C-alpha cells in the first residue's frame, strides 16, 4: 500500500496542467512541422496517408539538417527535463517524506522506477495521439498500408515483411524503452551526488551524438545509446547497417535498463543520507 501511495505521489508531481500543456504544444508544433515537410509541391497528397506523418515524426534524424535533428531531439530532452526536475525536487527534501512513508529504501527506489516507466508510456502515447489528431485535422487518408511516398522515399529495404502496425509499434517501443533507460541513467547520477543537472547534461551529450555520426564508423553505431532510439538507422531502412536490427536495439535497451536498475539499488544501499 505504501508503494502504491508513493507511485501516486510521484505521478502527481510528474503530471500537472503545466506539463501537459507544454507537452501537447511541443508535440503539436513538431507534428505540424512534419506535415509541412510532407505537404510540399513535389509530393502529391494522393500518395500520402496518416502513416507517413507517423514516419516523419518518429523516424529520427534522416538527413543532415538541424531542423530534422531538433524534431527528434526536443521531445527527448523535454522529457528528460521533466524527469530531472522531478529528481531535483526529491533531493530538496521531499524524499525524506517518501522514505518515512515507505520505511524502505528499496520500495522508495522501486516507486521511482515504476513512476518513470508509467510517465514514459503516457508521454509516448500522448505524442502518438497528437500525431493522429494532426493527421486527421490535415485530412490525411487513414489507410492500413504503406503509402507510395513511404515505399519510394523512406522504406526502401525489407518492407514486404513489415506491416504499418509493426513499424508503428517498433518506433513506439524504441522511444518508450529509450526514455526509460535515459531516465534510469539520470536517476543514477542523482543518487550519486544528489544533483540531477550533471545527469541531464550527460543525457544531452548522449542524444547529441547523431549530429556527428557521419564521422563514426558503421561498426560502432549499433553500440551507441543514442542510435537505438533512431528507427531510421536500423537495417529495415539503412542498408549500410545490415546487422543493426530493431530486435538488437530492444535487447540492448532492456539489458542496459536492468544494469541501471541494479546499479541504482547498489548505490542507494551505500548512500549516506545524513
């Protein structure tokens, strides 16, 4: 019961009207920008459907323009800002109240991990809902097939075995797991020195890496954390990275997440709360 109460308290801190409005506004602007990329004179709207908007929104950086990078970068950094602010408030003394209620360091930490996971899921779902609404507002066709635009310009490799639903779900899972893992890394930083700012800066560095990946050998890219969140880099699209599969990224993120959880429990047990 104490664990449940701590999770409810954490979610109330993570989810408020200000955060909801900022999040929806950010997603709406990004979705409208993605639609503007689709709605160019050279692309016939008859060759587009709502799935194309999801692709452009969640594909990740697929060209070397700063706007294309920011479209992927900003939702991640915004999420990490919310998580960092949450941890900052915890270390301002609120964690003492939580510890008194749970009477267990492990339950306190477990409540944070569960709360982060729930918040990440809701964040990703909100992004998908806003994308869907923008697609409906802009009157894109609703079809359960890959459009001519997507098949000729984006999904050039192996699309015959990938349905719209499989691609959409894969992009969701990569973003969802990626946000959790990045949050767990931030949690470890905050446990180590009672500050979230250093962890936040480290996360910014991790997700800024795709800006320079043109100088990184292809053999190294599948091992970089930031690349796991970029669907465009995976072998279904990128012929140069034929071993970089979505399954690889899911396993990578799950293993790194479990290691981060283990490290956080070890750090918490050794932490001096005086």
